[in-house]
C-alpha cells in the first residue's frame, strides 16, 4: 500500500514521486490555485499503480523547509518528478538534495521543461534520466528497467485521451495543515471563487491548435484525440457519488474547440450528469464570434458560468504582434455577447456568466496607448474576474525563445517562477505599468471610453493574478 507524508514514517516503496511547487503551498497557501493538483503526476502514478508498481509520495508543497523535505526523500532508489518551467528551480534543488542523501539513487524527470529546455537539464549531472514529451506509454518500462534507456528518453503518449485511465485522485498529495485540510475537500480540490466546492479539475482535451507566439503549445505537445464526452460525464458522476461535487474546472488550454464534440456535450451533459454543475472553461474571442449560437447554448444549457478568454490585449497592433488571430472587434463581440447573456439570465433569476479575463501587460513593443486600450476593453466587461499579468518569456514559445536568445529575458533557472508582478523582460518600463494599475492614468483611460461602457473604475486595482 502506498502512503503519503506526513503520516508515514518509513519508506514502503523504493520509488518516490515528488510533487513540485513552492514550499508551503499545501501548508499555508497564498491562494487557491497553488493548491490545485498535478494531472501529469495523477495520471502517471495511476498507470504505475495499475501495473503493480507502487510509489510513495512526497511534496515540496507540503513542507516549509528543505530540512523537512530531506527527511522524507531519504532511503529511496528512484525519484520521479513532473517538471514545468515554473517548478524547475524547486526540481533542481530537490534533485541535488536527493543525490546528496541517496548517492546511488536515480533521478528521473519528465514534464514540459524537459521538452522545451532540454539543454538546461542535460547540463545538470543530478538528472539521470530526462524524458521529453508524454510519458503514459513509457513510464512503466522506464521505472522497471531504467538501465535499458539512454539518458535522454523520447516519451511515448496515447493516441487519444480515450485510452487514459481515470485518475485515482487519492494518489494526489494531501493538504498538509489543519488550516488547509478544513476547506480542501481532498481528494477533490478547494473552491477558488468560481463555483461551490468541492471542486473537480478535469481535462477533456490536451492541446490547442492556435499558435499565439507567447504560448504555441502545439509546437511541443503532440496532438491527441479528445476525451469522449461520455467518459468525462461518467468520471464526474463517479466522483459525485463518491465525494459530492460542487463545481468543475475544465483545465483544457482550449475547451471551446471542435464543434462536434461541443454539440455532443450540450446534448449529453444536461441529461446524463447527476447535476449540471457550473464550470470554468476556456475559449477564444474569434471563435465565439464564429460560432455564437454554439457559445450561447453552452452558456445557457450547460452552465458554463466562468468563461476564461485570453483577450491578452485591447489593441490590434499588439494582437497582431502576438499572432493572436483575434481582433479588437472579435474581443468586443465576445464582451457584448456575454454582457447581454448575463443580463438576460439575471432577469430570469439565473446566475449570470462571468469572464475570467486573461490580460497581459508589458509586452515588448507595447506603447502606453496600447495599454490604455487594454484597460478600456477590460472596463467594457460587465461581470469579470480580471487576471492580469506581466508578459513572461517562457521557453517553448516562439516569442519566449526569441527573447531568451537575444538575452532579453530576466527569467532564469533560479527564477522561472511566474509571479505576475515580477519583472521579466529587459527594457520594459515596469514602473509605468505599476502606476497604470494603481490608477494614475484612469482619467485618460475613462476619457477614451467613447461608445464603450465603463464598469467599475477600481476593476483592475490589485488584480495581478498568479494563474
Ligand atoms: C492545468 C494547467 C494549469 C493549472 C493547474 C496546474 C497544475 N497544478 O497542474 C493552473 C491554472 C494553476 C496553471 C497555472 C500556470 N501555468 Co499552467 N497549464 C495547465 C495546462 C493547461 C494543463 C496541465 C496538465 O494537466 N496537462 C496534462 C498532463 C497529463 O500533462 P503533463 O503534466 O505535462 O504530464 C505529461 C508529460 O509531461 C509527461 N510527464 C510528466 N511528468 C513526467 C515524469 C516522468 C518521469 C516521465 C517519464 C514523464 C512525465 O507525461 C505526462 C503524461 O503524458 C498546461 C498545458 C497543457 N496542455 O499541458 C499549462 C502549462 C503547464 N502551464 C503553463 C504556465 C506557464 C502556467 C503559469 C505560469 C501561467 C502563465 N501562463 O503564466 C501558471 C503557474 C502557476 C504557478 N504555480 O505558479 C505552461 C508551462 C510552460 C512550461 N514551459 O513549462 C503550460 C504548458 C501552458 C503554456 N503553453 O503556456 N496551469
Ligand atoms: S494562448 Fe490560448 S489560444 Fe493561444 S495557443 Fe495558447 S492556449 Fe491556444
């Protein structure tokens, strides 16, 4: 039987999976998103356990010091980690600590960072095996016989998410303090203001086909079939029967794609789910404009209450620079539609949908007027959670790779972590943006509102968001 710290005293398996995140995120978290669970870890541990390979679990999020972590990672032969760029600093330090404590142990790391920044990881001797790409079809063999593989391993994925097992959510780390335990709803997840708890995070699709230069996931995540609608509903019903579901977060990078799948979702979710749980999911302004009826049906019939849209900017110039393939007009169309739907639903006593509006500031090439236009766009949203961050040049993305190559990125392996207000690119006037968010230019922004309606003048103050 596998177990998780802090209740365990001695290793039961020789293999340890280390969940990554900032120290203390499951002890005394600064926000709800840090407490969300890692589906890569959940999926691969489920596959390992289904194949008879039991792993123990520790989490950097469940400790508040490296000394505490050291006690939990001693005595193991293999350390497994899912490394993303924003967890790379913690992964690096953990790998070194593991090798100090277990000089004959093997560190095997996979995850996004291995795929997009292999060079960086290859330089570090402590990483014994580095797996690029998906791991579901290789993890069992790799762990059974690491010697049969070269140091850098090409991962193998499933053709379709239909082949993925249902994650055994009890293999996820537990909240690690009385304070977090109270509201965590483990093995489901805590609420974050988008819908009632317990929250289920779930994936229905893996990759987004667009190529925004700050993201372009499809250049490094292989395409794979979407999870069948029935399987998603079955999992939600199973979790509801077992734990009771309050609301759902669909973690897909792009939920609003593939109209055939979405039509089936509209047909089956309201009929077959034990309850039409409200959910958070992501879309794009241009496709909302392209398929407005489909969008409206999703909002009204399936309870899509928190609509995440990567608006990013309110200026055509910047949208083009980002290869966003959305225009100011597309953005305005989506905003007006959601404003109207919200009014109608409210008039019928229903909860109106709300935007989770992703906005980037400090994009190289952005002028103050571009930023003012973005703020005006934000003010034309009647019901909105603004999610504003300073642009971050992540490796793997076209613009990120370019800025890193030009020596303009301020993100380093000690500081990949994305704090929304960190300074991330050389030459950006961050002071201007801080003043903008503190309201210094409000009269200018409001003057330019023109035909747009300005809702809530304090809308974006203090709204730099970490996720
Ligand atoms: C859900 C999600 C979130 C959620 C939850 C994160 C969580 N707890 O897991 C939230 C909203 C909180 C979030 C936040 C952020 N995220 Co995010 N997120 C995602 C998303 C959409 C899905 C992740 C997922 O579950 N994937 C599915 C699982 C199964 O895949 P996986 O974890 O990669 O694991 C597979 C492989 O990597 C491999 N593997 C993994 N580990 C191992 C280990 C071994 C040994 C082996 C062999 C293989 C292996 O096998 C697995 C199965 O195939 C991804 C995009 C994507 N489609 O993956 C972005 C993504 C991971 N996020 C990203 C970023 C940048 C962020 C943010 C920094 C936001 C931002 N854009 O500024 C923040 C940071 C939060 C923080 N803590 O500071 C980037 C990471 C880029 C990078 N280079 O690492 C991604 C890729 C999106 C993107 N294109 O920009 N995110
Ligand atoms: S930013 Fe959004 S739309 Fe653009 S590639 Fe990434 S997930 Fe797709």
